[in-house]
C-alpha cells in the first residue's frame, strides 16, 4: 500500500491505483478540478498544472474546493474513497 496525506488524513492506495498526478488524485476523489485549489508539499499548484504535477507516496496534499463563492477545506468526510 502507498500512502498520501490529504488534508491531514492518511489515504492508502494499492500500487496499481496510486494517482500519479494531481489531476488523477482530484478525479479519484470525485472533485471538480476547476473549483479546486491544491497545495502539494507546501507548494501551491495552479489548476493548469494539475495534469502534469506528479505526486509521490508520502506527499502532503491540501485541497480546498470553492462552492457558492465560499471555500470549503475538504476533510475526510468529504472525500469519497
């Protein structure tokens, strides 16, 4: 199993299911990239780079999704895994 930290919560993935890019992770979590802001290992990643931004096991990822002009920091209850 490979592990990521998403909004402070450990998420485990089988090696065959590990999201190689930020875009793959956002999709796997059922989120809409166009309203999601991401920080990976302390670096803000522009939406335009989600598809090319590689993530690795043990990455620390923070995701914030904007809904109705307000931001919502996603927590484990919002992440469908």
